[in-house]
């Protein structure tokens, strides 16, 4: 009975320490994204290109088929993607995907 109790306590401590490490990683990512030097909301395309240089890729525009669906452009830089509504930045998002990660970067589902 005593060994089962010790094993249970050990397992709980293991899970608690793993959870704390994951929380720390998330906090570190959020801090890094907040301090990231990236285009800010409201900047124009020409301001972004002048200040941050030419993007490595300009993805095909999406939307624009109706007044309620404005054209959304995406420019890819090495560490972030900039989203534009028409000509103005609406958001800059840090790229987090790595080649081993299944996520937003063209993920292929494994079977």
C-alpha cells in the first residue's frame, strides 16, 4: 500500500512539473511575440516595404468578392506574416511552425 502511495505521489509530481514547464514555454512565446519588431496595425503596404524590406513571399490575395469581404493580402517575412486589409496592416503574426510541427504551415495529416 505504501509503495502504491509513493508511486501515485511521484506520478503527480511528474505531471505537475511537466505542466509548469509547458506554461513557462507559452509565457516565453507570448513575451517574445510582444517584443517582436514587426509592422504595426494601420501601416500602409508602402510603409511596411520601406521600413521592413521586400517580403520573401507575397501570397495570393483572398476575398474582395463583395463589399463585406475586403481583399486580404499576406506578406511572408522570415519570422512573421503580415496581414493587410486592402492597403493597411491589420495584424502581424509570429511564425511558430517548425518542419517537425503539425500546424498552420501547410500541415500534412499523418495516417
